[in-house]
């Protein structure tokens, strides 16, 4: 049974002490915390529901840093306490705009799942040797489903193993995610992370939101790596210390500033503490400063009201609670945070019945909208969706249209809308056949004086680039010269006097099971020759397949090739390859780009003979976005491959795979090595395609 706690309230005394008057207050602080060890019979249940009565002995931290000074303004309430052998953490956070959490990686027993980083995640960092200089730290990363990644960073490891992913901590986790709110409860054995009583340890409690990626922490984020022990917050377990609990930063229901915290003595020994706190609610408002001594009897709680002005603005606050002699810092945080008044429209407008995403393109008078009914009650009764653009001031409908038919409860389309004058507008989507069926978004059309001008649009070749020069079938640009064949494919590329190619670039075409020789039907013809651009066209034939090439040189030396082809019905195109043979010594290094950071290949071109690399080997994104769609490159296509050395190189790139004909299991890009060349083969047709009628593709 828990004792009834005595309580008292200490109001802020108003004194004319300016912000940062004390030496050192003009610099960011590392957050500091001392936790009194609690009895095991008072530890919380790790069940995924943060109940105040279970966590009443925990220190409480409200608000998380997005940088070294500023809280991000989103809900973040951390509960931290410890028994003799276990550190307990409760963390309650909200997503922005109450969006669904990203949670695409499911837990696998005994598996380290680094991919959980790409979900909404929590990271606990513990550096047991905070003051010893070893730099060792443990990272525990969790998503809301419980998928986990453990790692030990040890920069001073004598064996050279500075990152040990074989570590598997006996961490317990339970969580509940609902309507954008994530409650997480975590228990970490102290012995496994080498934390001891009375020994300070570095501590981070990071919550990362995605779309875009936004990590926040209880201690200032300096911009350096999270592995930097020096910038971690400082935590120490002690036998005797008060519990410090931040109570609030703002009033209920989005009210103005209301900065309060509590000191609580959960032990059997009286505790004295020195309190200093400060608040400034924006320039021009009165500073509020608390400086007091608190004597806490066993079981007593005292509340400190720092600023209950209920005003709005950017607040500057600090809270510091120490022992009377200043040797022990029980709690220290210094932060700025935005106390923003809720938008009246947000307070009075109808809540959205379903997600409505949109983008407005004023220069093109277009609007793209996407509605998602997958979590809408009664969605099976929906018969259609109607979209309207309204003038917010008058309510007049300026545009309306039906959305395309729902597919798996989702509809998306791009519309041409009337040109909008400057003003505020509402986009309204209503679902037919369903009650409570409206979602509404507001947007602003600003007209800027620079719209539609031609500043920066020029044909001038800007140094250090040099004007393009055409001589016969050779095109010279800065630091390079292309020699073209009769089709307009490069026969040779000279970079700084060195040839890049071992043989001319060519097309490899197989039709109806036979390799076809390419015949030039229309030799290269230059249609545009200017200092800043050169364009040309050509025509060719390979058996029943005919085609054309369009080439464009930009003055930076880029050559863009477009290939159009057609074939009479009844023939089968088996293969169409672009072959780029690099000269020996010109393809020692390689860069192939995937669709996610850290997944691209960057390094030495694989050694060996024959096919040494395939695009199918490049890892692809498998993480869903906020709509639970996995955005990734199709099949084995990659958008960029570079081969070169430390000085020269040649890159192939394409925006997308539009009009390619491929088998998703076969590589579109391969690198082939022999003694004469390292060849990049780009296969835009990796499966047989029967032309039942004349088809033209580009």
C-alpha cells in the first residue's frame, strides 16, 4: 500500500534578475538527473499502459529537444526510475497531426532488426563510463511493435571491433499505439549495460518521427553523432535524492504557459534541496525567477509554480535543483519552447473523417489530391468521392469534380483548376453514401512579384564551363570530347586526354531468338548547334525492329539519349542492351544508387572475370510510408551507375524505367569484366515481348 503523500505549493517569486544573469546560463545545458533507487515492490508493470499511480515515484521530463536549445513543441513525457537492478522507462509521445505511427517491421525472436530505424522509433542510449573517457555506449532501438536493434559502440576496443551488433540485451518492452499516441514501457537490466549506483552514466532517450525524419531527445541535440558520450545527458542512481517531476509547460486544452514541477521525497530520510528556476514568456513580458530552499520530510511533495501567466509566445525556461551545497545536481534542464495559440479554424472546424492529402501547384494551376478511407467506419458503403475548392472568405465554390473510382478504399488524382487570386482557400472532400463524411484542408495562394519572370533563364555558358564545339562528329565540352558514330552513340570519350572506352558504345538486340545486326537507315543529323546545346537525330533498323535516336548535349558535358523503336506485329523482342565497355584502368571504382540511404553500392568495382555485379544484388527499400505503401524501385532497375577511377569516370542515369520491358527477377544492369574491358550492360528489355501489333516505345 502506498503512503499518502504530503504536498505543498511554492509560488514563483518575481525578482528583477535577468535571463542568463548567472554565469554560464547563456550556454546550453546538458540535461542532468539523479534517481533515488526505489523498492522492487514499487516498480511499474511493463504492460504498455503508463498509469500515473504506477509511475508516481518516477522522475518526469516533459518536452524534447530538436536541437541544442529548442523543444519541438510536440507531446513528449518521459518517466524514468530504477530499482537496485533495473532501469525503467515510460515514454508517451504523439505523432504530428495525430498521424498514424509508421510501423512496418515486425519483431523476430532473436533477430537484430536495424530496419526498425525507418519506423517511428525510440532509442535508449546508455554510456556506463560517462566520466571515464572510454566512449563506450549501448544503443537499444525499438519500434512500436517491439522490433529491436541492440548494438555496443566501443571506440577504444583493442581488437578493433568498434561496433558490436552481436550484443543482445534482456530488455523488456510493451507498448500501445492508438490515434497517434504511443505509450512505451521499457525495462533494462542495469548489469547488462554496466550501470552501478552512484556512478554517473550518459543517457539519451530519443524519439524519432518519420516523414520526414525528426529525432528529438530529453537532452540538447548538438548536431554531432549520438555516439558522442560527451553530449549525452547525465543520470546517476543514488540511495537518497528527491524525485523531480515536471508537471506541465502549458495549460490544459492548449492553453497558455503554465510551467510547474514537483519535488518529492519517496525515502525515509529528510532531504534539503536548493531550487532555481526561470521563465520569460517572450520579449516584453515580465521575467519570473524562483530561488528557494526546500526542506522535504519523508513522503512530502512540494510543487513549484514557475510561470502560470497563461500567455502565449516563445518561452525561455530553466530548472535546476541541487543539494544545498551545490555538489549534487538532482535535476537540470534549460530550454526554449513554443507556446502557440491554437488556430481558431482548428478549434471550431469539423474534425476530418479521413486523411486528405493534397498538393497545390500555382504555376501550373493544378491540384493533386489523395483520400484514404481504409480506416473509416462504413467505408464499404462509399459510392464515390466529390472534391471542391472554395473561397474561404465567401464560401463560393470555385472548382468541383468527382474523384476517380476508389481502389482498395483509396483514390488519387490531379486536376486542372482555375487560376486562383491571392487569398485563403478550402479544399473539401466528401464521401457519398457515408455519414460523417467530410475532410477539409486550408491552403493559401500567395502571388509573389518574381512569379513568371525570366531571371536566371539564359543560354549563356557560365565559367568554368566552356562552350560546346562541334567538329565533324565530335562534340567537345569542358574537360572532355565525345566522338560519335553514324548512329550518334559514343565511339570514344576522351577525358583530360585519356580515352575512357575500350570499344564503341553499342546496342545488342535479339529478335525472334536471333542476334540482329544494326543497319543505319538515317545517319546522324545535327539539328541544333549552339554554345549551350547540341541536338541530333538518327535512324536504324535491326531485322523487323526499327528505331530512332535523339541526342542532346548540355554544356556541362551531359549526353542525353532517347531511343524510340517500333516493330511489326508477330515478332518478339527478346533483348535490347546498351553496352558501355570501359578501358582498363578506367573502371576500378563503382557507385550504384539504390532507393534508400546506406543501401547504395560505393567502393571498388568487384574483381573477377565474367559478370561481377548485378543490379538484383542491390538492396531495396522495404519500409512502408505513412500510407503503408512501400515506395521502392521497381524490379531490379537502378537509376544511376558510375564506373571510373579517382580522376575520370562515366555515369549512366535515367529518371525512371518508363517503357522498359523487363522481368523483375533479371538484372537490368550488370558489370562484366575481362582482360580487355569492364562493360556496363544496361538491359531495357530483359524479357521476351511479343508485338501483336505495331508498337512504338520510347
